[in-house]
C-alpha cells in the first residue's frame, strides 16, 4: 500500500507542433516534422533492442520498478524473455499509421478500467532508454485528462492508449486526511516518439522514445460533448458518460473528424450510431433524429423523486435523466440516494394514448410500459431515430 496526501500535481504540458531554428536575425525557419512511419520504424527498433538488452532488477511491494541494462556477460533474463510480468502490446491507429505499443503488466488492478477519454488519478516516472530519469511525480497522485481535447491537464497519446488496459484500486481516507490506496493497477509503457513528445518538450529532444512506470489509483467518468467558442471549448455533455457511448465495448473512443491524423480509420474503431462522422461521445444528437440526446433522456417533471405509479407511491429517482441501466442505492454514500429504478427507455410499446385512433403519431404516441425501461437488450430512444415521432 502507499499513503499520499490528498492533493494533486499538474501534469506535463502538451506537444509542440513544430521545431524552429534561427536562420538569421530576421528569418525563422520552421523545420518540417519527420515522416511518422519512418520515425516509428526507427523508434520501434530502439524499443525492441531495449527490451532485449535490459532486465527488471526489482519490483517493490508498492510496485515501484527498477529497470537496468544487462551488463556484458550478464545472465539476467531480459524484459523481452522474462515470464514473471506480462509483456504485451497494443496496435494503435494514429498519424495515418499503426503503432505497436509495448507495455508491462506489473498488476492489473481490482477496480474499473478508464476509457481513453476519462480523467484519472495516477503517479508516474519517465525515463530515457538509457534508464536516465527524465521526470517524476515523486509518487504523488495527480489528476490527468486522457481526452486530448480537454481544456487542461492532458497527457501524451500513449497514456490514453495504455491506461485503459489497467484498472483502478481501492482507497480509504483516514481521520488525518491521508488517502491509502490498495490493489491499484501498475505497469510500464514503452512509447515511440509518436505516442509521446514527437517534436520534443523541455529536456526531451524531438523524436525520442521513452518509457513510463506508472500506477493507476482512481478515475472519474467523463461526458465530453463540447462546443467550440472563441474563448475555448465548453464541455456540456449529453447526459450519457463516455464509457456508455463506447458502442463496441473496447474501452476506446475516437473523434475521427481529424482526417489528417485519421485519414482511413478502421471500421471496428468507429462508435457512431447515425453515421454522420461524429462519434457518439462528442455528438449531442447520437441518432441524428433532430432531438438532442439530453432531451430524449430527460425525465418528465412529474417523474423525479417521489411520485405515484399505478396509484401507488413510487420513487422515480433524483436524476434529471435516465441512467443507462436501473441502479440501486450506494451504501457508501449515506447522504445521497442513487436509486434509479429505470434505465433509458426504448421506444414505448404500450397502448396508444387515444385507443380510438389506431394510428401511432406524434399526437397519439404509445405509453411506456415498465419493460420499456428495464428490458435487456433494448434499443434506447436516444439511439433510435424513429422516436420521438416528428409532427408532419
């Protein structure tokens, strides 16, 4: 276990878009970025060589890890060949190429996995491939946004790709305010420069592969729909957290509107219900029916808190929108009742409002049945462009 004070350190800043050199006193020459594929090939060679010529010297009980170079004539088992900790890789489509990103699982963790758009609480140390320390959070947890378009505390792309492969742990807060974390995920990620600081940052030269040791303590689910204004992005959300808009359930969501970075995205990575080119997690109208998602999942005013259902007292829940699935109260929060007996409904299947009129219409919709809120599976109304019925 580790103990930490409950405060956070700001994360590293974003990536510079180009490197510059002075030609003379009057002209500044912008150096074009290197070809991503060629640089990745070189970086990958360096990383594979590192994995085959270095070994895990020590992993502490708190999952602090030390990696060292195998000396000449040494008999240590390389990271590449050792079997104690899983060396895995993930293929990442970005910059119009596919990266292979290697990572070590020291411990998976026991809690939930973030998506690549959530906010995390983590700790890290960053190293060059000669094992020289570049930067570290000194074991202190800090918050970071994995979503690259967040307004603050964003991380290098490699973090967004590898952290979802791990899980959070548990935490307890003592009377002295000290938070104790246990069973958290811990690992090492080996990043080609395209997944890190491609054009350099501070003491990190351009085109430098790096590795990070890290621990994942906690996460915050995000709802990242945003609008762009002259003063920046305004995040309003649509009422459905990102992880529930991950249609293929792979833990990753991408905004493929950047066609320079993503000119030909694999179909299996696209989470876009209405096919309008805007992924559901950044789309205010997921099914493209002209009604916003938030409007479609907002409860009627007489179905918030205590009310009456079938002439009996009924607790509809405190949320102004339906959850994905019905929820029970969390006993760990005694001052809040999270009970939500109904999930986002499907198109109603009950009797017509006016049985004398046999035609379902905007003026004569069907009534909701209890199964419309709870049936599994069900196509929820914010993903069903046939409802609400439009007035013709």
